[in-house]
C-alpha cells in the first residue's frame, strides 16, 4: 500500500503518551494530591541508538562535508518475522500446483496492520512516501535527507576513507524503542556499501561477426552443454519444463548474442525481462553468461531476468521486487541464480541483515532454492592476497553458496576428473577474478544448524557459516558474446549450472511424486546418499580439498541421478 506523506508531529504523540501516563489526583475526604507530581515516561517511546553497522574504519573516517538537506534518500526498513510461521510455511518440500497467496498471511509473517499504523506515525515525516510490502516485512520510505536527519536525531555528512567518499550519519540515529524492537535493519542511511561485482572472465576464440552464429563451437578445449550434461548425469527426458529460474542482473545482456545462443541450443521456455527502478545502461558479460548457462542446460525452463542499474542497494531492491511479484502464485519449482556479490567487509551490517532476511523469505515462504556464487578470489574474497574473507551474500545462511571446479571429460563427455578451480600461478598483487573458487568462514553469520556432515567440522571451524555448500565446473565453458564464441570462467558460471540442474531434478520429482524440494537443508540432508561427486584434489590458494565437505567445493559437484534417487525416497516417505 502507498501513502503520500502527511504532516505528523511526533512531539504531539509523545506528549499524549506522557499525559496518558499522569497519575490522577486522589479523590477523598481530604482532597489530598498525588505524592509524585512528575509524569512517568512510557518506555516504548524512549529513544535508543540504532547502529548502521559500518566497519570501524568507515565509521571513524574523517568528515569532509555535509550532505545537502534536499538530497532524496530511499530507505528500506526491514521488519522482524515470526520464525514459527516461516517454519510452518517452509520446510524443505512442497506439493506442486497448490495456490498460495502470501499476502493473506502478512499479519502473521511480518508486522500487523495495527503495528503498521503505529510505525507509520513515526516514519511519516514531511512529504515522505511510504510503501508497505505485501508480506509486511519491508517498508520503503522516500524522503529528503533533512527530514530523515531530524526524525532520527542525527546529521548526514560526507566522509572519506582511502580516497573513497561516502555519506553516513554523523552519530548513531536514535529511534523509539518500540521501533527498535520491530526492525531488523534500516538501509539507505549510508553510501559506504559497495555495489555488487560480477566475476566472469571471457577468452574470445573467434573473430567478431555480425552474422548469425555458427552453432559449431570452434575449440575442443571448451565445454558445451551436452558435455556438462553427460558429466553430471542430466537425464535427457527432463528439460526444466514447469520450473522458473530467476536471474538478478545489474547490467544489460547482449540481446543478439543471447538470441543466437538460444537458437543454437533449441531453447523453448518462456524468456522475459523485468526492469526494477532505473534499468541498467551498459551491456555486460555476466548477464549474458547467466542466461546462456541456464538455457543451455534447462532448455524448457522459464527464465525471468530482473535487471536494475548497479548500486550499493541494487541487490536488495531486486530481491524485494521478486518477493513482491511471487507473493501470489501456484506453487512450482523455482530457482534463483545470483552470480554477483562482494566481500563481507564491503557491506554494512544493516545491508547484510536485510538481504539475509530476504533470502530467508525466498527460501521459506516462496519455496525457492537460492544459488549464489562464492566468488573468484579463492580464500581472499576482498582481493588482498593472504587476507581471509568470504563472499556476500553467498555467506547468508539460507543461500546455497556455489564454488567452482576444473572438469576433465572424455570424448563422450563423461566425467574423468575434477579438481578445485584454482590458479597455480596467481598474480598476488591483484585478483582479476582468477584466483579460484571462493570459500572460507564467515565473520558475519553463524553456522546454520543444517550445515553438518562429513568434513564440515574441521580445524578451521569456529562457529561461523562455512562456504561453499556445493560446486560445479567454472572453467572454459562455451558462451556466445558480442558476435564471437569464447571460453568463460568463474563461480558465476557454476551457479546457473546448479540452478538449471536442480530445475531438471525437480521437474522429474514433480512428475513422479507430485512434490518438489527447495532450500539448503535439502542439500545437506542427502549428502550421506552420495548425491555429489566428492572433489578431493586442488586448493583455493589457502584451503586444500579433502574427503567430504571442504572449503573449495563444499559437498561436491552434481551427481544428478543419485541426487534424484535420494530426494525421491524422501518425497515418498
């Protein structure tokens, strides 16, 4: 619902609350007065600090100016959810075809209508525009910086750190306790959080052409869809029909190149594009890669590209739009493949918490499997060699972090050998998305209860979320981009491979059992059934491969026949 901002006087509501709490004069023979003439303040209206969650060096960076008061701020207020309700709606499997309208559960999932009326009185400052999400878990607020600063009893200033200028609150914003008790995060109060980065690398092998592509890939060194299918056990009967693959993108895809590729692989699904806010303006490799990988392996799955201009809040905005759009639908297998990310230290804690909850909602309420690339700088996702760090949002608990491998196949495309994708001679001065499979231990998120199994607990474990969960080939895959064939690499290729693979598995499960599976618990639950190819060779510049789970490839790469068998058994139990 939308609300055009009206005049609200917060002090008036505070005074009313105070007067309501005043003790009445005693009525008796002597007409005595109450002994305590001072009002008792309502604790719910007392202000408490809200920590935006900037790293200490950013929070303490020197001020270099004031943010103009007429600067328009776009805030997202994320509300707490009822985990019991999410558990009832979620689980790990769902019956295909059942109609679901999550908006009817909004008062149970997020804040109630009554709570919103109370919160609206606080956030409805001068000329503010408010919009409550369908699930009551998110409130969009657009207002001028001066009004927001006055509301939160702070000031917005520019700061500078290592040559980078950003705005942030001069001191912690102050919010009433009843607001603090309801929120997970408020984002949009700073511009320190960096835009997500793409990680694909492209090696062209043919001259550029303006003609329709020759579908014969010119190099025997490149892997084509049929070889990937053979290596991982794709069943030719299952093509992803009846499933949806969502692709969040922060650049335009190469329309001509994608169309040529779709024609070459015989894509028959429904392909659509949705703009979120300001659409991107530049064509890029990442979006093209994602579409081609998904279409080549699941040629009858519907593919929906959500695209927006890249910024520090692009990812959050796209996720929220998908949550809104998929709130009312018939249940069906849905996969989301995200090939973008950033080092955990490049996102504020507010942003990390907000996006983590969005992925949790997509997984639980929307029954969606969210696959996220684990990064291409090996164990050092921040790009500083030797500084251990993992990629966000792959590190969020409800995401399925996808690492990368180097795959060797025989003449028939059958899997011969697979090792952790890693550069044997890295340029330690700069990561050019070629150091290898991202993996390590999160410093932001705790290890979820379902992350367990052979190899999970090891000498590096410290209670943090561990990455990746699974992996797939991330080296020398054939793509068509800007008029030429070439080889692509990176976990951003492995991620849509897994999304397409799981789409075909779920198609088969629906056909044979009526159920489909989703979420990270599903993948760990079947680890003991040999549902993955265990990768035991190689390293990601720091962590070595090992039997069972490891920091280069997680539980392993797809063995789809065994994965299907294990899930079919669970569906029928």
